[in-house]
C-alpha cells in the first residue's frame, strides 16, 4: 500500500473509459431502453431493504465492465480490506479509518496498533445505553429533582450534522414527551431560539466535540452553562445538566464536566463518520438504545455487503463508479440528492459534508497535485416534491449535466389518505421524464404553436439512480442508507487516490477565525496585517459595531 500509485488518468483502464465515452456519449436513453428490454433488470442491485435501479444512466454493459476494471486496477478491493482491518489509510494524520468498527459485533476482533478496539466500542455503547435508560425513565434527575425533558446537543460539523439529521429522520421512533435541540452555529440566534421556552431545570446539554477545542462549540457550551446557572445558581448543577462526548478528557474536565459523564470515541473515527459513535448520544436518548442498536445493525449489513460482494453487484461500489463516470468522463460537477421523504429533509446536507469534506481534495495520497481529473462533486438537494416546484427546472432544461439520486420508500411512515401514492407518483414520473424527455414531435402532436415548441421540448437523457426502499424509513434502514453513501464516497476517493479522511480545509478555518477574534474585540484600534480588503472590512465592522 505504501508504493506510489500511478496517476489514474495514466492507467490503460482510464484511457479505455475515455475512448468508450467518446463512442457512447451521444446515445440517448430512449434508444438504449428500446434496444434492450432487459436493461432495468441488468442494471440493478440490492442490499438489505434497498433496491438500486441504475438503468437510467448513460451506460451500457461495457461501461460497467470498464469501470469495474478501473476499480480493480486501482486496488479497490485491497483498499476496502485495508480500511476494515484498521490499516492507517488516513495517511496525512497517520490514523486508521474504522467507523466500520463502531458497528462490529462484540465477538469481532479489529486490531489497531496490536490492540483490539471492539471491546472499547461496546463498553461505550453499553454506558450510553445505561445513561439513556436513566434519562428516558426519569431516574436521572436535574439539580432541582425534576426529570429531564429537553436535550440539547452542542456541536458543529461532524459533531452536529449526523445526530441532527438522524434525529429528524427518526422522529417517528423518538420519545415524543422529550424535546431535542441542536445548537451548532456560533451565531447567538441558534442558541437563543433553540432553548427558547425550555426550563433549565429540565434541560440536559450534550457537548459533543472530538477535540473539545472548537471555537463555536466551546463558546456555545459556555453560553449554555451561563444560561443554566442564571436560573439554577449553584455551580454543582453543571454535573446534573452537562455531559460530554469527546476524545479529549483533559479539556472536558477543564470545562467543568465530570469525566464520569463523558462518553469517549477514538481518533480513528472521523467527525463526519461519527454519528454512530457516542456522537449519536442525543439520537440514542431520542430513539432509545434498542432503536440505536437496530440502526447499527443496518450499517453493519451494508458493511458486510461492501466488504464481501463482487463489484458487479456491490451496491455502494456501483453507485460510486457510476458517479465517477459522470464526474470524470462527462465533466459533471455536481450530484443532486433527492429524498422523497420529509423525514430525510437534512439527509442531503449530511451527505454534503460526508462527500464534499471527504473527497474535496486536489492533492493525491502521495502529495502530488491533481491536474488531470476531477475529484468529489458538489452535493446538494432537498426533499421531493418541493424541489420539483423550484430548481428541477434547471435539471430538466438547463445547460448543465446533473446526475441525481432519487430515494423513495414503498411504505410511508405516516399512512394518510392518498399522500404516499401522490408522493411516489411524482418520484417515478420525474426519473422517467428526466430520462426520456419529450421530443419536439411529441410537443407538436399536442397542438402547441411552433414558436413554443423549442421551449416545451425536453431533451431528456438526464441520468438518475433510483434507490427504492422496500419498506418505511426505520432506524435500520437509515443505517443502511448512510453506510451505502459512506462506502460510495470511499470507492470514489480510493480510485482518485486521495485521502478521503483528512480535512485540512476545515482546520484552516479554525485557525484563521481565532486570529481575527481579538482584532474585533480590542478596545483600541488594532494593528491589522491582512490584505487591503480584509483590513478595510474589519475596520468598517468595528466602526459600525461601536456606533462610530
Ligand atoms: C468532520 C470534520 C469537522 C468536525 C468539526 C467539529 O469530519 O472534522 O466537521 O467534525 O469541525 O470538530 P470537533 O468535533 O472537534 O468539535
């Protein structure tokens, strides 16, 4: 693994794909479906409750064969094995990448530096479960003896997006007698609006921060402590109302949280891969330990599939390969994630971080600048059908190629009248329309005036993946979906030969802001040594903020 890999674009397999693309780029999905009645069957895969139809992509059997050849040549199988067995594939931070260990069964052994990490994972899970049971049953009391009714997770990025997304996704399974809030933004509005109406005596704060030094989180945590003590007065109340999720015990106790009330995780869990660790404590409080374990089982099911299934029918790998096909061979710059489930409203934002922070890299694992191919796409999206009444216009008729993932469910979480069939009718109609469009002849046949024909014509041939879940959204299904995307991102990152597990761009932001804080707060005019624009903006802000 330590040997420098060839630049992907120098590989014969890459060149073969480029030549193949030139042959099929103008083929229309209309023709492809007409020519092959078995196409929908051929281009489908399944794992657990998730069925993937990837037939509405601009691919043929040869495309998949060549993409798999590229994956094989790039050592994807060895890469998967290296990840699952705890090799230090996060080369810039010299860390193993073992979010898969978070869902390993008790009897599995996974060694990092010669030590089995699985017992530690289960020890933390068991402590989380015991704590959750106490809070949910009312046995854990606040400082004044009241039971906890509000839980507020204070964290940002990987310590926020996962639990916030999953809490929203699994509200149907949560304890409705409790209120859950997520404070991430250092904008005071986030804190103020989240705790509005909460009784401090009934509120538990979970300060979630891997490093316990992140500016936004530490500031929000201090504000939370002041808010609590303004009512409860006594410092000792912090013990009953604050717990921490972190890898940094020293900073946790410096903050005043008893390390007995700290739930750990490990440096081999990246922030954006961490909500199935103790970072998911708020979620466990909401859905209970059994629900949380059921979610882990869903993750696990996909992990095993990804690790053991041949690439030809390996769902996350196929999703990755088809995505890479557009990204690198059609020049597509973006991917839309379109869940037809209101509960998955935050899923696109979650995947945005997972994908863009992981694969948003322009230097390869050997430190060479990447100049001949594209890496991670811009990820975005909103739940359907809302998007249809907004930005789908550009997907249908704009000048850009935007591959889309449609995620839908055969069963609703809330059975109400004809709602679900209406939702799913839109779901099916959109992928059909995107693929097949509407020809000028079809528009004319509707009696449309000639001048309008070009405007009403849909060229189609827009690629989509359909992920159709056999059932309703459950904790287990959510685990499956997240693991599918984790491994999709891994597949692409591995072929691009980048480190999907560091985030120096994020680290930069943390350092830069810390430099400017004292410049904004200084009572006397500070000496500024930024560029001319930044200096002037800071001066302007100071003047106006101070009423000058
Ligand atoms: C995730 C990133 C980043 C991180 C936040 C919060 O992979 O590293 O989003 O999660 O910056 O960091 P802390 O958990 O250390 O506060």
